[in-house]
């Protein structure tokens, strides 16, 4: 077993993907993200052949997409598939922290 300090990397880059490059598997991945106060227009998009569950851990985020904007609060989650996408905006005070759990919904190469 190996412990990964995903928060440390996310603090440097805004988001850290614990995925195939480190895990040596394409079965699943985890994204740890930090959306800074007032930051906006960060995209959430699984991509072709992927599905993701997005869960807000702390903060408050406005999500914009094809439908009307909606507010996500800590402990709330949503599911995205394929090339569907949303834009995130930190609408709270302080950083917003989120986790994305993803995997492959169909076989493909990347």
C-alpha cells in the first residue's frame, strides 16, 4: 500500500489527478481539486469514454452548463458522463475543495 499526498500537489497546481501515470491502471482515478476564492470558469468534463462523480467537500460552488446555474454545497455530488461539461465558480468565502472519482465507461486507448 502507498499513501498519496494529493492535497499537497493540488495546492501547487489547483488540481491533482491520481490516475494511470501513478497507479499503472486505467480502471479508476481520483481528482483532488482546490478552487480558490473568487476563482471561476474551471471546467469539469470527464471526456469520451469516461464517467465521473463529483463531490464537493467544502466551500460553495456555482455550476454552469446547458441548464440554469445551480449551487453545490458541501456533501452534495453529481454524475457526469462523456463529453458533458460544466463550468465551476467559487461563490463562497475561502477555498472550495472537491473530489472527483472517475473510471472508464467503455474500452478505449489514451
